[in-house]
């Protein structure tokens, strides 16, 4: 973990909110939390619409000592995708560098549940860990959205999103997002900004890259050294 | 009712008894593995917080995990395996655990409040030392039972008022307030824990992971909502005044060194109208402290974060100590008429903060204001997880190296007035305490 911060939770109370709301984005305010954000998306397309879980904050203070944080995402980014865009990842097989998750199961990552309550997230070991989604066939990908853990104002370290047709990710790897600014994970130095987790997730522009596999890395967070995922959505060209 | 002298005397007797009676609270000859064998009872959110804090403490062996929810139990299993590389024994029922696990030294109890007392008593009677989360119980009699069990068993029972082991708090009390009398005469105390509506919502649970209704019923819950949100129910907890307020009202009584003589409280369901417990509570306590009378105001609001979160403020004739687990909410303010604190700064007791910005131009009201106080930073920065020092104190005491910072008797004497806040608010009446209302 690059920046260790012990956040006082005070008591056991953690609070979550209710159901999802369907949201298409309001303005460019939600930048996708990366430097420059995902951009406007695909010309001539229509706005990507997905279920956004309701906001939940445990009341923890904002992480301190991070001067390069992206502005907090206040709305789901307006991002256009082609008319044939569909959610490819739901129910697809997920594997992980951690064979025995500490809490939960990796199939939670593609089960469509994005709430911040109990039983919605998987917790993986400390250090650099990855999860990988097999989309079952190679297809142009338009957008990837990741929710790590959004009931605290956490920042996850070394968030790296890659796609490939090689399940081993040895060949033909395209990196779509990388905020490992010092290359501590040795997957290449990234120029994207670290960002605060919110209920809007992180939207990554997949730039119509053709791939069957999506791999996401992280290396701990500003509250503890562990890695978490609630949900990952991969949007791409449908049938 | 207990005055300061009696409060301190009884506290020191209780502590001394524990020290003299049990140089080491480990079983005769200590554990076979040379470590303290720990059972984790309750592995929900708070159980996980405590586990993370304990993961930094050497010499512990997490031997068993007990929780009625498969999800929590499996999570506890995963955490122990990830930390120590072995698989703990898993139990749904604490009685079965105590029956089968014969070489446990310690139980860490982080179950819902209404289970604290039964679980603590069972573990103490089984010969284990116990660290139990606050509030001791949802009833004052439940808390009394814990004190009796601790003293009957001769085992240790630490209650999770973790500020009692926080260096900022201990330094401030010992060196600044007691030794240097930095506040002068403390005349008022103010504290709060305010949370925004967005942070006070019902906890959601993935319905696919629900507990079998029969098991829920067996352990006192009507349904999963109650299981996840037991803090909102009168039979299961004391509500926000005990859930959040217990931490800070404990500091009030600890710092003043006595129990209050009365409480008057007001509460209501102002926003969360369906909840059994009040969502907002305000309480005024009166003390006859040795230094003079003290009035203390406390509010816990779950409908607004106004006022900057959580802190306690001790206001005296010469200075005010504002203290919190958050360093950003901690400071000490010197009254303009108080003697200089430069010697304290020179001796390293205090760090002076930059002078505040001058007030805006006079608007005709300024002449009624007191001069702005000087501001000093409170030393004692905590670089560990908030619960770690309190757990360290507990385990060091188990080894016979320290004494408990908050054993069950100390905790009871401090918590007892809290049990009367909700009754005062419900009856809309001031309660002047009888000794029997605050004693074990």
C-alpha cells in the first residue's frame, strides 16, 4: 500500500442505502476519476446507462496526504457508446490471483449486485492482486466500470485495467487505465490519477479494443492493505 | 452515588485485586504453543475492525471463530488463514465452542449488544479472559452480571472503551488536566457525535446470503433486517446514545473522575420515524466534582453531520481542551486572562498553533465578545489503528505485564448513567440518581 492511513471507524456502525437507481449521466462533472476521464465516448452513439447504487458513506474522513487525487466524482460520466453496446460481463466466469478470497466469492464481481452493504463484496489478499473476467469470445469493448468498495472514501493503489485475447496476459495486452505512477507493481508506469471510490464507480474507455479477457489489478487501499471488488461491468459490441 | 474519591478508590482496588491475584492470567504454565490462544466471537464489521487491530500484535494464535452467520464465519476463517496460515476451528454456537475448545485463553467479543453480557459471562465462567466491545449490555442488569462474573471468576474483562488507552487522551488527562491544571476549574463539558442522514441508513444485506429463519429465531432475531440493524431495536441495544454516546460519556466520567448526580434528556424520532430508538438525543448531566459543580451537555444526532463529527470538550476558567480520536478535531484553547503557557510549550507539553486570522472589521457587536483564545495542538498522535493500544493493554495484562485500562467495574461505573438517558427522554423528566441506580 503506497499511502497507509488508519481511518477511525469509531464503532461498528456501518450503514448502507437501499436500492439502485438507473442512471445516465448528467454532466461532464463525473470524469471517470482519471486524468482527463474517459472522454465523451463514441461519436454518434448514445449515453451509456447503467444501474447506479445509492450513495453510502460511513462517515470516515477523506484520505489525507494525497495531493494528486482526481476530483471526486459527483455524477456518472456522460459517455456515449455505439447503439449495439450491451453488457457482456454479467454472469461470466471470474478468476483471481487469490485462489481463496478472504471474504465472499469472485463470482460476486459479475453478479449484477452493486450495493455497499454486507454480502456484496469480495475481499482479496494484500499486495498486488488481480481479477480476470472471461467474456467467452473476443469482441470490441467500449467501456469498463469498476466498483471496488464505495461505502468509505477510500483510494485503491495501483489500479490497472488491461484487456487481451491471451488468458495469461503475456501477449497482445492493452492497458486502458493505470495509476501506478511509480511503477511499483512493475506493469509499467501509469499516468492516470488515483481517485476516491464512489457509488458511480470508475468508468474506463475501452476504445473499441477487441478482447476476450479483462484483467483488473490493485494493491491495497487507503484504509487497509487488502483488495476489494463489488462489481465490474464490461460493455461491448453485442450479437 | 459515588464521588470522585470513592470512584478512584474503588477503581484502584478493583485493579489492584486483578494484579495481585493474577500475575499472569494465562492458564497454569501458559499455553502449549507459547502464544495466547484467542477465540473470535462475532466477526461482523466490528469484529473485523478488532481483528485488523490485533493482526499487528505479536504472540497471538487465533484458534476459533464463532458467528451465527455463515458469511461472517467464513470471512473470519479467511482472515485468520491469510494472517497466520492455519485454519481456525469454526463454530455457530458459543456453547459448543466452549465445550470443545479446552485450551483457549481469551475471547474477543464483538456480537450485538444484547449478547455481550451472556457471552461474556459464559466465557469468564469457562475460565477465559474477555475483551468485550462497549456498550457492556443493552440493560444495566446485564452489565452488572458482567462485573459479578469477572470478580467471581478472577479472570480479566476489558471493555472496549478504546480511548482509555489512546495516548492523546491519557497524556491530556494525566499531564495537562490533572498535573498542570491547564483548564483551571472545569465548569462545563460539551460533546457530540453527529452523523449525516446518508451515513445513518439501514444496512443492506445481500438476500442470497440470508440466515435460516430458525437459526435467526434461536439467537434472538426476528429477521435479517433485525440481524443487520440491531442498533435500531430497543430489545437488542440502547440506540445511538449507547452505541455512539457511550464512548464519549465514558470520557466525561473518566476525565471528571466521578459519576453525575442527575440527567435530563430529550429525544425523538425526528427523521427516521419508523425506528424504535430515538434518532436524535440530547442530554444534560450535572456533576458535583471535587473541584466544583460541572454541567455537561452531550448530543448524538443521526440526522446531520453538523458541528464537525465527534469530540469532547472540557471547558475551564483558564482553558478548554477539545479532544477527539481525530487529530483534526483536537486542540487546546487558552483563555486570554489565563497565566501564560509558554513554559509548557518550552517544556514540550504543548505545541502552539499559528495565531488565528484577525477578526473582520468591527461591526458594532465585536465589543461584546471575549478576546480570541490562543490555540495549541494536543500532543499524543496515534500512529496505530484506534483499537490497537487498548487491545495491547489487554493482552499485556493477560501476560501479567500491565493492568487493565478499563476493566468491567470501571466501565460499569462509567456506563451506568448512560442507561438512564433514554428513560429520562421517554419520561421527559430529570432523573436525580439514587446510589442504587449507578452501583453494581
